[in-house]
């Protein structure tokens, strides 16, 4: 059996220049997991409920946390659509701060009855590896299951931190589906600078 493109092995599909392909993994839990002890996090860390943040401040933190991992959806979204999400009472946005400086983003979406989606979860680069991630995840699990809900879920992809998938599984999430996503490279559309995500090859058309 041959492929349409003789240069590609069986099972491979070509990704056009200017596009990115990523494998998305969906994970879920149906009950609060046993509490994971957090390493001794810096006592200066605090989680602040960010009620109806203004778009500019939200996008600044979104970019600071996610630029290296190709977070772009909220940068591309129309202002009015983003404002509707940020002001929805069933969407909880929290900023992790270090001495008042925002260093992490936690976004929980309760708009689906009985469920909570962990929409965004991440830290700025200089906050990684210091116990802040476990601190933030413990807070996320606590707040999600205070819903009350029947299911807590999240999705990640290989454009995220290499540690993300294992971290979610250690936190009690179990994989249940995989998908392949093809998207425009945001470094070529202007959403991100060409210097972003240097670990991901940039192939121009």
C-alpha cells in the first residue's frame, strides 16, 4: 500500500508551510483526588480572584504565561467576545501573585451544568520549578470541586510545556481522548513575535 506522496512513509501526513500540527490530549476526573502535598512554596505567593478583569490586563498576563507555549486563542478573539467570557459569573479567573506581581493564570469555566473545565493554567517562566505549580493546581482542584460538579476536565497539547501532560496525570486527571489540530502558525499571522516558542520550528510558506 502506497501513500499519495511517495516521499512520506505510510501513516504520515504533510503539514503545509505556515501551519502547525499538534496532538491534543483530553483528560478528566470524576471525584476529587487525594490531596497532593505542595512543596514549600514561597510565602509571598497569593491567589487572587480576578473578577471581571479588563481585557488589556488579562491579555498581558495571558501572553506573559502562554507566549512560549503558543497560547493564542484569547489574543485572536474579538474584544466583545472575550469581554463576554471575562464578565460571565460562571467563569472564574484567578491570578497567582508574587509580592503583588502576577505570575500565574487560573481560569475555570462552570458554564456547562455539572462540569468545570480547566481552561487556562500556567506560570510565567521565572515562577516555574519553585512549588508554585502544585500550589496553583491544588487551588484549582479545590475551587473546581466546590462547584458542585460531577466532572472536572482539561485538555493539553504537545505545544504546551513538556511536563504538562504528566503533571495533569499526577494531579488526578486521566486521559480519555486524543485529537490532531492543524492551525496557522501565530508567529506568521502577527499574533506572536517570530522569536516566540523557539523550541518549535518556524517554517514559512
